[in-house]
């Protein structure tokens, strides 16, 4: 073939031969990297020669274990049996707002986590509005759609979430993390933060993950398993629910209640109109007589309705006194406020609202 000392033509390369030589070197250099095709090996060698990528970077990129998750909730999921399309749509909207990208194994756990949360979604939508009103009551429907730090901690306490490893301080950190989304205005102070419904769901996921994985000495527990355990053992058995929608359905479907509304409509309407007339004009909704929460509470207090009263059962026949029960009637200011808030019509479609962005007065 000729000598190899650089003195003959056979030891020189024209351009095409130069390319081929680089290609051959690439195939040899990366021969043991089974993840690389021939084109990948040749391209890597070219980048090495041009100084645009070193060998370590090539090997790291070629052998990286990538997350294999092509789950698309709107494409790959279906409503639960008996779930209305409207409710299913709200769940999809909620899921799309969750940001769990900083948690280990994301997005591989998305498919399984989606199913775990989907099963609990209806109950979580009842739980969230209850705790939004747990501290001294809400002043209006807007306040009833957002949860502050104190209300979040009441939820954590009721559900018995804390443990030796997961304490109250970590629960507070979860609240801050969950309410730090780029699509929400940044709070001036942590005490001013408020949690929308989707952030509440995300907070539950983060709490569940930290409860099981905060200690490095314990085995790593996958996110779906953590969340399923916390929902089954803590949240669903112990959290209190808001039953506002069930009460509304009862009030406007029960024949006896509707009959009472009909019979007493004239004096009730006159009372409402009288109160509305005395409300400052700038507080009135256009063309609609309305009363304020303050007027509503004052009315109940003036009539002696707000308070705690006990009455012993009476009997028209002679019976042993011990058989007569004592009945208690209680209506607090807080409960009266809740009744006012939940009766606002504009609030019906937004119980457990996703972003807390609608103002209802």
C-alpha cells in the first residue's frame, strides 16, 4: 500500500477522505455506546473535532435515562362512572394548573397520580370551601374561594397530617411553595398569601410526598403511593366538608320548603325591599334590590334568632319527666355569615373555584 511515514500520497487525505476518516474514528470511538446509531457516532466525532462538544458531554447525553411519559390528560383519560362532563372538565382544568416538576420522578408518575387525585376530586371540592370559611367566617363569596395560611393549618390539624418527621413548619413551607406560582401575583408577605383550589390540591401532593420521603434514611416512596396513603388515612376520613350545594338542592326541590316560600312570600319580599331601600345607594347592584351581610346579621340578631337556646320537651299527656328530652337550638354569627355567602347565586358555579379570580359580591 505504501509507506506510512508521511512521504507518499497514500498517507494524505483529500476532503472526502478526511470526512470518511472522521466517520471511521467516530464509529470506533463510540462503538460500545449501544444507545448511539452510526449517524450519532459520526456526528459526535465531528462535534468533538470542531470543539463544540467534548467526549464526556457526548456520553452523558447519549446514555441519559430519560423520563418516558407521554401522558396527555385530555387525550388519555376518561370521566369516572357517573361523573358529569362539567365536573370532569373542572378536574382537567385543575390538573393542567398543577406544577409538580420539581418533585422526583416527574413526569413519570403523572398517569398514576392523575387517577389517584381524580378519584378524590369530588370530595376535595367539598373539603376546600369548608376550610376557606373556617376562621371567623367569610365576608363574601370571593373570600370563600381562597384559603389563607391559618385555614390551611386548620385543615392540616383536622386531618392529622403532622408527624415526628412532618411538622407544622413543613406544612407552612408547603403552603408557601404551592402559592408561589408564576401565574399568581406575588404576596408582599407570607401572611398575605392565599391558596386557590388547584394550589390546595398541589399542597396535598407536596405534603404527602414530604411525609413519606423527608427522611433520607427511609426508602423512597413514589408520589402516587404517598398521595393515595395520605388521602385514605388522613384527608378523606377526617376532613370536614362543605355541603352548601346539597343544601341548595334541598331548599329548591323539597315540596314542603317550596310551599313555605310561596305562602310567606308577600311579607318576606316586603321585608327584603324595606331593608334594600335603607341600604346606601352606592352599594346597590344595578336594578336589583339587595341587602348587605351586615343588614342580614342585624335582622337575625334583632329577632333574637342568633344565639344558643335549650328547651325541655313538653307533653300533653302525663309521662315520666326523665323521658322528656332537652333540645338545643344554635345559630352563631359565623354560621349566619356562611349562610349569607353560600346563598349568593353568582357563587353557585364557582364552589371550589380553580384560580380564585372571580369577584362575587
